[in-house]
């Protein structure tokens, strides 16, 4: 039922985890796919191979989206290759430890640059093209941490809270241009981002039991809602924060 035939999607941080799962799912729905990555070209190209296995086109662009010029380069290369951009998924992000009172400025700034500035730079660069087309979908991958806070990760929570407020603000601003802006807010997800904390099997099981659905989601569980928000089924949804956390945080 969901068809994104011949649509073009840009997914930041698309070489692994949620971004990679979304890239493949978008290709299955008929979209051409652009992903960004920072280090692992082999992993990024493997995802593009999967996209092409679905008979869609795709490219992987090495880019630090926390840099304005780099973000603009992604948009320019995508336009040169495909001639349009229909969907932006701001997925690139980091999650690190930072206890208040001892957190360094470097840790704080790095999180803000990647999670918040990167989203802004990509969105700022893509909106003029979407306005020209008078259509577009922007989906920001936030977190339940941005809604309820997260002890010893205040920098991460602040960056995701900023992302949520940004989503609501520009949804109102861009609505008249037929551009929908929404956010997907996962809780725990079983990705390599959480490998270090989930290496403690006892802790992982403890967190699983806290989730009403009693499972920690895979990246595919998050990719589905992202695809939904990018589809025409969600054409009258904008400024929404879609929680995908198995009922662990009941905040809309």
C-alpha cells in the first residue's frame, strides 16, 4: 500500500543501525536512496548494494553533516544525480556518557554539533529545493530522552529536546509549502550504538523487562514508522512526535 515510487530520499547516518534499515526499506517501497556516512565506506557501500538489489538507484556520500559546507555538498551531489529531493531523514547522531559537573565542554559541543547542528544544516540546505517543488517530507530521529530527560546523558537529552522543538517550529513554518515535518522518537534500540551498554547482558534484560511490550526493538521496528511518515498515508500529519518505544514512555 505504501509506494514511494521514483521518490528520492536522503538519509544521514545511513551506513548502520536505524539509517541503514530505513535505506533498504525505502528502496523496497520504490525510492532512490542517498545515504551519508563519516568513516566506514565499506558498510555504506554494502547498504547501497542492498538498495540496488531492490532495483533502485543509490549513492553513499562521505560527509560530516555537522559541517555546513559538507551538508550543502550532500544536497548538491544529490541534485546533480537525481534532480530532486523528496524526503530528508535526519538520522545521524551520537550517544555518549556525560555526568553533569564533570562533563567536558568538548563532549557537550560534539553532541550538539552532530545531533542538533547537523540536523539544522541539512534541513536549511534542503528546504529551498523543497519549497521550489512545493512538496517534501522531513523526518527527524529524536529520542524519548528528549521528552523526559536522561540522567548522566543531559547533553544527549538536550540535543534531542532541541530537535523536537525544531520539528514543531518548522512544521508550522513550512506547512503552507506542502512540506510535512515530523519526528520519530525511539527508546532503546538494539543497534551498535548501544553495543557497549548492552554488552552487560543482565542490564539489557533489565531494560527489556521495563518495556510493556517486553522486547527491545530492532532497527527495522523504527524504519517502518519513518517510512509511514514519508508516505502519502501521513500527508495530514505534521509537527508530530511519533513515539516508538513499546509503551515505555507514554508522551506524545
